């Protein structure tokens, strides 16, 4: 079996899976026949998929939208939308434009009436892109960076972010009162906890201050007295006039990958939609499944969705999906007709231009001939150049959606 056949199958599964979780469907499903009454409709879209969601809403509502705002990641705006202002901001760590986006949104929702509606379109990445710090920006950036490097998962990170921000943990919803809020959400967190997606600007917070303080202690994150006082404060316990629709998540992504695999002749097996371990451990696990199934006479596709984490031990270039794939390469070395790929559905993996990585049974030997030691690369968190050296990078560009990651093991027969 030529590598190109497996890679072609992988590329097709990636393309078709992402197409089936684009946000247009999620938005149109909610807004298709919705009536908004006599009040004003304000559109605020936040997250990596914000432009795509706002564009779909604009196509449906047209001039019913009195005013709008998109706050998204750099290079994610794909054109103008009538009556909608565009702000691109920092991710995974917020920047000055993140604060400008939040301030613009707060200015928009000031003095609304009970007849008005805020259409809030939320997708992953909003925690960094939409920020109004309650502590100095430098300290918040430092705390966020330390948590990201520590191996803390997204729920733990957002538990902290909500208490250090004036727009997270339901606080932005209070700023919109007494207007109604219609949330349409693409979930990028395993299990779809509404209060954790983009740190829940318009959703009730289920975490507590005690949990926030415990996370700081767990990862030994130094904080100022001002920050500690914020962490000790509970978030709003009631949010009137809020309705929420979750119309996209990693479950949809895995189901789409399974259907695409089936059409290519594989028997799909969805292992989990709640993968949340260390990235390189997930890669090793998929490799173990590959070795266990080498005697099969059927083509198989094992699918795992979720969001792994990276423990930063080096200063290299890469991301969690690239590390997962490279770790799998060591475990499937020498296996025939076997490949593993892992991607972020938003098209970006860590601070790189790659969505993820692809490896097969020949990858480890190919790298060895170039003097590349996989374990050393992983220790240095330097998966990007290693995958680049063996044509293993997956480049999709910004996809317009963000519903976690999917990793797939292919065994072709």
C-alpha cells in the first residue's frame, strides 16, 4: 500500500469532517424561522468561528440586525458583513485588541430595553479573544501563560479566567440586561459545559471560588493579593432572559469522521468523544490499538475526539495534535498500511500554521535517516519541524469552525 493512498484517505476524512461541522448549519437551524419582535437586534459574535457564524446570521436576518460586532482571531475575518464591525485579537493569550473587542461590546449593549435582543454567537477561543481584566493585563497574561504551560486543562484554566474578568462567568449577560439574550454556541469543550465554553460570558457559572483557589494551589501559580481577592468572589448566580442553543460539538465532528471513513471502506469505531489526556500518551494509545489489530482482514478506522494537553518541557515549535501524531509514529514504526492523524477542527494547532499532523508506519524510519530522534523531539516540544521534514504537517488554513480535535487511526486492508 502506497503512503499516498492512506494520506489521500486521511485528507478526504479531514475535509469532509470539517465541512459537516461548519457553523452555518448551527446558526440557520436556530434562526431560520425565529421572530424577534419590535425591539432592536444586536449581533455579537465571539470566537474563532465568529465571522462564519455572523455571516450566516446576516444572510438570514439581513437589515433586522441594527448593529453588530465580530471579535475573532487574527486572519480569521473573510470579508465585510453589513452593519458589523470587525476586530481581530490575540489567541491563545489575549492582547490589547481582546480588551478593545470586549469594551466595544459593552458599549453596544449599554442602555438596552426589555424589547431588544442580543444575538450572542459564541465559539471556542473566546476566552482569550474577549477580555476585560479585573487585574493588570500583564499579570493576567502571566497567569494565563503559566496555566497553559502547566498542563492544566481548559476547564481549570477557564475557572480562573472567569474570576479575573469583567465579561466572563455570566458577567457580560448582566451588562446586557434587561434585554433578552439568544445564545448560539459551538462547543469546543468536552461534554459541552456551557459555563466553560469561552469562559461563559452569557451563561451561569457552575464553578466556585473554592475550586478556583484550589487550581492556583495545584499548579503553584503565584498571584497578587488583588488577583486572590477576585478569585475569592463568586460569579453571578442568576441570569434573567437568557436562552441557549448548543448546535455543534466534538460529537458531531466524530460522527462526521466516522461517516466519511465508512464511505471510504473502513469500519469506523468511535473510541471516545471525551479524550483529555496528555497528547503524547494519546498517540501511544492509538499506536497500541494499531499493533493489536494488525492481523485484521478488514479496513478499520478508530476515532477519538476531545482535547488533549501538552506538558511544556522544551522551547520548540508544535501543538497538541502534532505531538499526538509524532508520538504515534514511534509506536506504529514498521507497521504496514497503518496511519494516524490528528487535527484541530479550527485549522490551527498551537502557535503554528498547521492544523495537526499525519504519520504512518514509515515515518519513524524516515526521521531516523535524517538524524531526528522522536523522543528527543517530543521532550523539546518540537514536533512541527520533525513533521515538516517527513511531509507530515496537515495544513488546512482557518476553517471557520472550532469544535475540539479529532484523532484517527487508519488500518487499510
